[in-house]
C-alpha cells in the first residue's frame, strides 16, 4: 500500500515521517526529491532562482520515474507498506503554480504527463497549514517558500483534494506534533486494515496485477477484485479509456454494497485476453489466507 505525505513547506511532513518509523517499522520510507543523482539535479534546480519552469518540471518528473522503478514498485511488489514524503501531488501543486502562463491548464498538463507511467497513492495525508505559518516555519530558504507562492500552492492542493476527496486525509498541521502524529497513525492503520482485507479476499489478483500497466480494459479485473475499497472516480481516473460493458458498473456497485458476492466470478476472460491479470485460476479461486 502506498501512502504519501503532502503539504506546504514547514507543515511538518518530515517530523511525521520520522515518527511513523516507530509505529510502522517494517515500512519502506522514501521521499521526493530522492537521494539519487536525479534528486540531486532537482535540488540544483530548486537552488536556482532563474531555473526554467518547464525544464524544472521534467527534472522532478525524471526523478519520480526513477523513484518508481528503483524504490516504489519493487517495495509494493514485495507487499510492503510504502510511505513517501512528497510524491506526484507536489508536482501538481507546486509546478502547477510555476507553469501558470507557460502552459494552459498546468495541473491537467502535469497530470497528463504522469498518467502514462505513475502509480497513484492509495492514501495521501495532507498536512494542512496556512501559507503565512508555513513560510514562517520554513524560513523562506528557497524560492518556493514565499507566502504568495505558497498561497497558490495551497489553492492547488485544495483543488486536488476536491477532485479526489476519498484519497486524501486532511490533518490540521497547527495542532501539536503529538496530535498530528496520532492522527496520521490512525489514518494509516484504518486504511491498512481495509487494504489487508481486500488482499485476503483476492490475494493472487492483488499481487499479480499490481505490476501490470494501467492500460484500459485489461485492468478491469484488478479493480473489480478490489472494488470494495476504491471509488468510482478512482477507477475512472486509472482507466480513462475503459468502456464498461452494459450493466458492468451496476454489478460493481452492488458488489461494493455487499449485495453481490463477486463480480469476477464466472467471468469469461476472453474479452481481456493478453492480460496476465485474468489468466488461469488466479482470480477465480477467491478465499485466500
Ligand atoms: P522538501 O521535501 O520540502 O525538501 P526539504 O525537506 O529539503 O525542505 O522539497 C523541496 C522543495 O521542492 C519544496 O519547496 C517543495 C518543492 N517540490 C516541488 O516544487 N515539486 C515537487 O514535485 C517536489 C517533490 C518538491
């Protein structure tokens, strides 16, 4: 399961991440910008007041691509909990501001670039802090830490939350560190519980398909198997080209409400041929450990 920490500079993400190590010692902890040479290139750009905004976006995005390949996907494939201090939403929120005037609809533009290869988070903890306090706490050490800039970044985060309220948990970052940490722990625990239940429900499908590309129809089975924990908008976001068969969404909706046991039971794999997620007995067995 992938959990990301997001928020303005100075919102306390790093404190939370460090505290979570005690509660979830087996998780993989990581961050963006990464500690690799890609991340190093990003940091050079952060330090350059005259950096080209589009070039900067692609540096961050290159760092994200390598992060996915080298850290995120391998850890998820091992079945680990992964906690990342900043992730793709930082790009949507921050570069969504620096690219205003450079490209039309910057957030949508950046999302479009990511959609082809990224792995969206399962849960995002948003540490909510007003821009004045954020700039004060961060000490305005880089070009991103100024109040007017952070106010726009905050607006972008709000837009992202509005678009996917189910993925975000908002945490008031003006509370004491103990309260913020407790809230973060509870949110992760609750989400983990649901996630583990869904893995028990369809263990093979979850494992097999976690590595498959999100390429439209072929991913349907994976989402059908985990539908009780994801929202329609999430499915539609990951499957932009998916054309449901007549009645398919209804079946899934009933499944989520508990009225139907399993939308993939007895399904004919033929329509999705070529995708290992639907082959063999992996999804027809159900049950699990
Ligand atoms: P941050 O994690 O806050 O670094 P540090 O712990 O060193 O303060 O990230 C550094 C800055 O980079 C921060 O101001 C936010 C910005 N940033 C982006 O603009 N876009 C991104 O995609 C990421 C990951 C960070």
